[in-house]
C-alpha cells in the first residue's frame, strides 16, 4: 500500500499550482503501472447538437484538484486500496469519426490487456462504444457474459440511425453495443430517461431487448433507495460498467452539456445513487458530455469530476476485492 501512487495534497501544493492531472495523481503512460487508469477521451465527433465535449477532459482535470483523498460518507480511501494514476488521453482524430473509434478502441484494448480498469472522462457518449469494445469480456475469455451497465442519462442512447442511415452518433452507442454482443441488455438499467421523442416508439427497442428503463417520472415516484435496489437487482453479480452522462442531471446544475433536458435529478441525488452501487463487480466507468464552452464557470466540469470521484471510490473497492485486499 505504501508504494501506491498518491495524489498531491492541497495542503502541500495549492490547488491552482503545478500541472493538472486527474485527481492530482501522477501521470503514467504504461497502463501496467496502475490498476485503475483515469483516461481523458477528448473527442466529440459523435455529437448531434451542441459540440464542445472534446474540451471536457482538460477542464475536468483542472476541477479535479478539488477532490481530496477520503470519501466523506463511506470513508473509502481509494489510493490506499488500489494503484491509481492518470493515463493521459486516448488518441483521437478530430477529422475522422471512424479513425477515432479505431484509435480509442485500441487504446482501451491495451488498458484491458494490462489488467487495468479504466475510468474515463469524455468526450461525447459515443466514446463508450469503443471503450466497451476494448474491455468487454470476449468469447475467448472463458465465455463470460458481456457487460451489464448502470446508465445515468436523460436519453436512452439506443436510437438506430441519424441523418439517413448513419449508425454512429452519441445517440446510438448502446444499440451498437448490444448488437456487437458487448452489452447484455437484460443486465442494463437506465436512470433518468426523459425529453421529447422523434417518434412514439423511440424508447421501445431498449425495453424490448430487456433493458430496465427508469424514466425520470418513475425515478421521482420511487425515490433514491428503491431505484438503487432495482438497479442492483438488474445488474446482479456479473461484471458491470457505470456510464454517467451529465445530462441526466438537471441542467440547472450541469448546463455545460450538448443535449440538455429539464427536470433531472440533483447532483446530491446522483451521488447517493452512485454510493448505492457499492459491492457490485464494477469493471469500468465514465463521465461524459461535459461541454466546457457551454459553461465557462467550470461548474459542470466540477459536478462531472465529482461523479468521477464517486465512481473511483466504487472501482477501488471492486479492484481491492478482486485482489483479495478487502
Ligand atoms: Mn448519453
Ligand atoms: Mn444524454
């Protein structure tokens, strides 16, 4: 434990000083040096409306200097449980969607091959598709079931095509992930779905595949504790990914995002929902759709990176459990 990488404390170097890395951790370029790698994916080529999420990782690194070492409720200290570090950014090609999916996928395949668990900062939500291509258990890995997912979002992101049959946008990643056998729809729960539809049956595909879609109306009817219980029931004990789109939050708290929808949950509610996922077999996570140009105050990035901190504490416990440290 004593040789695990540690963040720079704000009591030693002021928060605004020195080079900004995620959570003020050391930067590593070799994923084998860490057990949890925090990665930026500065790419928003899948965006269908307001762009800017390519600038998310840099601002989130900056605002992550607010994070300290011990979770104030659970008392989890992630840097005592697992080797954590900033792995820099995934390579991207801002001029090519196809090439970016290729590059991002290869980067996460390398991370997965090193036995490292990724926690990523987007980027738009299409980045989760190449991340899943990199980390989802393959048929050759003992025939394990594909990933389950706890998905926070205003949108189901299971639309089929845009702009005349085009299959890859930030509105389609989870339909592609199911089609590609990466994501088990029956072990997928979506929390906070809302917003007007293109067609009456827009969200039917997800339900037909077996996804548990908790609309924002049902969320407010059930309350946090029952939504946690339902989410845990859906994903069960198998390997599970956490994907957090900041537009699941009410845009009053996270206005800097590409596709805002009013009437979402508060950051505090989201924190409680995430804490409710302790003990699951979590194998990765992301926070996506933070678009700094639409919130120059940095508040959306602060909210986003605080959700990353919550997920990091969950991942550290999951890694420590798998390593027999807990
Ligand atoms: Mn999304
Ligand atoms: Mn969304």
